[in-house]
C-alpha cells in the first residue's frame, strides 16, 4: 500500500474511535481516561510523524493531552479537534510538501541503513536497500508529474514514462536502468555480477539523483 494511503487509513481509524473515548452521563460529558490515553498516544505519534514534533499541531495536541487524561473534558475535545484539523489538511492535499518530506525521510532512512551495511562488508543487502530507495524516488517523481502507477507497476516502465514526460534526459534514463539492473542482481542472488565498488557508486549516484530531482 502506498505511504499516503497508509497515513490516510490511520487518520480514518483514529477518527472512527473518537466516539469511544468520550462518554456522556446525564448530559454531562466525561473522558474515558483509559481509552483516551491509548487513543491520544496513537494520535500524537501520527501527528508527530506527519507534521513534525515542532509543528503547531503537535505542540497544541500535547499541550492539552495531559489535561485530557486527567479528566478535563474540554481538553479532550480540543485534542480531537486538532486531530480532525490535521486530517483535513492532509487529505485535502494542502500538505503535499509534508507528504513529500515523509517519503524523503523514509528514503533517507533506507540509504542510511545501506551505508552501514557497506561499512560492514554486506554489499548484497546494501545493494538491495539502495534499490528500494531508488524505487521510492521514482514513484515520488511520478506522483509529482501526474504519472499513474500502482503496486503492480514496474520501476523500469516508470523510468521510461518519466523520460517520455521529459522529467530527465536519455542519459539519466539509461543510468537508472543500469542501477535497477544492480538491484535486480542483488534481489535474485546474482551476487557475483557486481562488487562492493559498484554498490558504493550506486549509493553515491542514487543520492545525487534524489538530491537533484527531489529536493
């Protein structure tokens, strides 16, 4: 499932649980502390991942959260309002730049893992992970340029479509094809088809590509 859809699904799940974290007794609203605590931790984690822990959404939520789990009904309502506002911003496309940052962060994490593996002389797993980061970058470029794709889309075909759309030139298309070939060697156990130096070049090349086209 695409990262955007996973995040949207998580927002939907948390929103659907809202009726279960607040109660009403003789027209007096109250907080179901245990349920709200669990819900609030999940909501806080999602907001922090999507918007960042220095965002207004995160700061406003956490400011009211402690009061809410202490039983303050108004604070709980405010937390719910912050989550709903965050969800609306995200799903409306207003935060396209935030979505891109989440994807970029994921790609950076993968490349960082690959670096560590290369330093440990584990070129094959490292090669495969760099290929994963390249695939993420290609799909992100497709999203930015209105090129449709799904879970069954082949990365090389998306590479061709990006070239047709003149997102990059023919030389870059051929380079990406060569990079994908290394990824395929690693994925299919053809580890004698490349060496550590090839993987190091792959890493630096993919980093330059991401820096040039996705920054």
